[in-house]
C-alpha cells in the first residue's frame, strides 16, 4: 500500500485562515521499477491543482488514479528490458487527460 498525504490552508475572502485540511489517499503497489514516475506525478499534480485550485482532494484523486492506471499499463506491456519500463504515456493519453477515479481521498 502506498499512502499519499497532502495539506491545504483554506482562507476567507479577507485572506484570513479559516481552517487547515489534511488529505490522505491510499493505492496498492504495483511491483516493478518504472522510469518517469516522479516526473509524471509532479507534472500531474501541478496540472490538476492549477485546473482545480480550490479542490485538493479532487486533484489528489486524479493524480493517484492516473499514476496507478499508467503504471499498470506499463507493467502489463513490459518485459525485462529497461526501455520497456518507461511509462507508456502515448498509450495512456486518454487516461492522463480524463482519468477514471478509482481512489478516493479522505480528510484526516
């Protein structure tokens, strides 16, 4: 199991802190070593938080779900070569653009 934690500070219109939120999302581990996971995860987090700036839980769900599906496709298509372990970005284009949400973030 992989657990991701994220936090956000919620402000009112006067920029006064209303509350802090901490979110958690769990995903199963897919065995293997894959190239590009850190770069893609960071890019997805940046993209989804920019697209949904006031909805960290939704961004986390999209990132975790996309990464899991992307790694799963790569694992299913890979063999013992290093090149086959590179994330299948082109094959996963639709998943990256509009991921099926398979993991739910929960507020701690």
